[in-house]
């Protein structure tokens, strides 16, 4: 597969500049940015980053991407608090962050453990592989997002699937006894975060080999699902300006690695 910024999937970075959003996010809806043509050189460094993946598909592509993204700087779990205030800043209000499932714009200063505070949501549940909050997968910004404390608790360590009852304080999200469905505006984000984790953590670094499967109720196994649904969500909700900006900030400022599925969502179907 040739790595091209002209493919429909991969055009986001080459054709979008991350501009301020004109209005604060409303409940259940994440803001979108106004696109304009980016400088012609914008795609170059990104393509160079993935040069070792050029022409590969399937398992060979997964292995190549692992080798690329495994080189990273690591944060402490305490350091994640301040990082999320930058990566998930509301483009319309620099004093706020956007909560992942809730879609709510909330003051950065309200992080903590109270019922209406926001805390650090592990999109890949930390019990799925028992990595906890250890520096590494437990502090990897590519799957850590701000979320309302109560909603975070409701999601717990459930796998991702469709259906269930509406989630209070997270309009458009649903849950049942064994799964969680995020609102439409971040379904693709969730899928790409999980698939990043399955590529980044392959059993090295002293951590479990994380894999996606087509089940729920994965418990403490180093696995999460459902991959069939995640693939559909990746297609349904392609990367927007917020997600692209977030990926770039993590690369430039914090971990110095990228989520390849934000840059190239088409690679999801090539690997899985």
C-alpha cells in the first residue's frame, strides 16, 4: 500500500488546519473545526514518520507500525492531569476541556474525584491486561481522556458494543451489563484509541500483549472488543480537527509518537 496524503481516508492532515471552533460544545456533540487548505509541506513529516510501513499490509503492517510507535517518551500518572488539560482543551474556551463521552465543556480546574469533577478515563480499561496506572500503558495519552467521574464509573471496564440504556450525563451514549456505546461524535475516536493500544503494546516493555477480539466480557484478559463494531465506528466517524490536533500535540509535546489510525484510518481494515 502506498502511503499517500491524497487518499480520501488520509487527507485530514494534508487538507485541514486545526482552527478554533466557533461555539462551545453542547451536550452529546463535539465541536468541529472549519477546514482550509494547509501548506503543501504539512504532510511530508507525517509520511516520513511512517516510511517503514510503506507497501505493507496485514500482520506485516501491524508489526511495522509497532516498531514505529513503540519509541516514545513516557509520563507519570500525575503528569497526565496537566497533559489532558492541553490535549483535550476546548477550542472555543481555553479554560475548559471537552469530556469524551459526555461531550461537555468543563473547567480544567474541576479535575478530581467528586461526583461532578472530571477524571482520567482509560479507554482501554486498565484491568484488561492488569497494567493499572503504571508508567507505560497506564499513562499513555493516546487512550487517556477526560471524563465525568460518574460516567467514568458507569463505563467501568466494559467492552465496547452497541445498545443498552441511555447514560445519564452522557447524551447519546448507552450501556448494558457488559458493554458501553459512546456517542456518535466519538465512536471513531474510541475505535482508533483501542487499536493504537493493540499495536503499541505487543508484550514488550514488561507489559501484556494487548489484542482486540470480537467478544465482550473480556474481564482481566489483555483483550477488548468488539473489533467488528470498532471497525464500523472507524468508518462511520472519521478523524476530525479535534482528534487530529490532539494526535499532533501528543507527538510534538509529550510522547513523541503518533496514533497511526488517526493519520491513516484505512490501515484499520488492512490489519483487521
